[in-house]
């Protein structure tokens, strides 16, 4: 019986080609736009997370601040091997951990200078570097040698340096003394979005020498979990465990460490070492705001599009009912029940909704695939906003299917009211209707 109804609904759609093409095209356009907006947001978030968890944060971070006097602070973790041992014992979800130095310096070349946020790394213990950082010149392995630094393309261009050129780094130590160090550019990597505009990697011991630190001191321990969704729970557990082990632990605060270093910590009245356990979301607060703002804008646009679709469906079906009034009367006169008339109109809209959304998904997939394949480079100002160097859509089959089903369901729901009006027409009145 359903097969017969589908055949009737299909024939009715085919009889009114122009009207149905207009409505189906509108559904396809809205679906394509919705899918592309969702894929763009997902691509931005993926690029941001990929950049951040490579350059500045783990899923969970055990960082800290050391204060020689109550009014000064440095982003340091002293005796970090003991801290790392305690952390490993309390985090069975751990995939791997890396140790990162934290610092800031002015980089001076023969031509210009610029400020850099430095991350001291040991490349032998950075398993994701080769997956994320694409070296365009030089050798990543050379970063294991003392006195070396890795820059990104934009930084190298601004400083007007190439591989094997020498930079002078100038940085203030925790005791308020400026130190300098000459470093060789070991490698230049492709830009990875906003964060690569100001972050650079330096060999870990070289960073310690620049700041006059002991080998047992670092900036933070980055923890990478098998499931990043466990980050908040692991962080809460670590705060309790480290406090019970005798460490002074800061209260959780959803701010990146550099904001605490500049605003919060120097104003607090304490000295010595305090540990700060954060998550990737804490360290990326401002970038998350970009994503939230984009989602809000996307949501408003989607609501507007939905309203337009609903109005279009109501108007189109109202016209269809007027045009088919005599047909409806004939169907009712030969015994078709009101419920059956209602069902046929809703079924027609459901078929049109499925075909329209399917066409929209196909268009969106084609556009996204073409854009991703083309690798369209973004202007620098746009890179800062989108957190990626090239325009990229991240297609999630589950999200795409959900978008299409929601739009089809809205189309069906919008058809119920005019379909009920059609079903309530009296057969005699309908058959004498003059179109």
C-alpha cells in the first residue's frame, strides 16, 4: 500500500514541475548552505585544536609559576621529574607526555626584530611533531642540537632569514636580568594558522641556558590522553592528587597561563612554587570565543533560513491546494477519507524534502571537495580569524545526515497545516470550485 501511495505522490510531484523545482531548489540551497557553514566551523575548530595541541597545550597541562618575590613571577615548574612521576601514577588515561619550556624573547636578525613566544622542546619526545609540522626547509632532527630554533614561514619572512642563519634572542630572566643567546635556524615549517604567527620552538637546553635554569626545571608538562574528552575529569583528579602529595596547587581558572602571568599571579602575595593544572579549553579561552561567536552567527542565519523555508512551503502548498481543489473533491467523492488526503499531501512534501535536501548535500559535498582540493590560500588577516592557513571544510557524515533530516522534517511539519485544510474540503464544494 505504501508503494502505491509513493507512486501517486511521485506522479503528483511530476505534474507540477515548475512549482516543485522552485521549492526543492530552495530546500537544496538551504541544505547546502547549512552543511557548508557547519563544515567550515568544524574545520576551524579542528585547525585550531591541531595547532594548539602542537604549539602551546596538551589535553591537560601541569604548569606552574615560581616567584622569587611576591611581585614577580616566572612560568616555571621546578623539580619536574618528580612531578611527572606523580602525574603518571594518577593518570591511567595517559597516552604520552611531553615536557615544554615556556618563555618569551625578542628575536633580532641582521635586518629586523620581532617578539616570539618560545617553547623549549626535545624533538625526540615529540611524537606528533612530524604529523603536524611540515618542514619546508631544513631538517626537524637538527632541532635536537644545542643552539637551534625552528621558525614558521611567516616568521622567517618577517625576520628575513633562512635555514642556517643566526638570530640573537634577548630575554629577561626570573631575577630581572636580560640574557642573550645566538641561535641557528635549524628548520622552517609551514604556517599552521594563528598560533604560528607568534610561537617558535627552541631546543630545550638552549632555552634553559637563556633563562639561567637548572636541568630539572621546565615550563609545563603536557599530557596527551587517549580520549581528549577525559581532560576535565583528569585535571580535577590531578589537582587533588598533587595537593595531597604536598604541592601547592592553584585554584582552577579558565585562562591561558600567559594571562595569569601578566594579570593574576604577580598581584598575589606568595613566594616559591605553585602548580597550575589546566585543560586545553582553559589555555584556548579566546580562540573558543571565536568559535562560539561563529556558532551564534551561524545559528541566527540558520533560523532565518528555516523561517524562509517554512513560509515558502506554506505559500507553495496553499497555491497547490487552490489549483487542485477539484481534484481533491473528486478523490473525496469516490470515497477517499480525509486522513488519506492528508497523508498524500504530507507524503508529497516528504518526498520533495528528501530529494531537495539530498541534492543540497550533494552540492555541498562537491563544493567542499573542490575547495579542499584547490587548497585556497587565505589572506593573512583572514588566517587570524579562521585559525587556518588555507580554506578547509571538515565534513562530518553524522552532522550532514542530521542537517538533512532536520530540514526534511521541518518541511514535512510545515506541510501539515495546509494539508489539513485540503483534507477538510467538502467534496461537493471542491468539485464545483472554479480554479
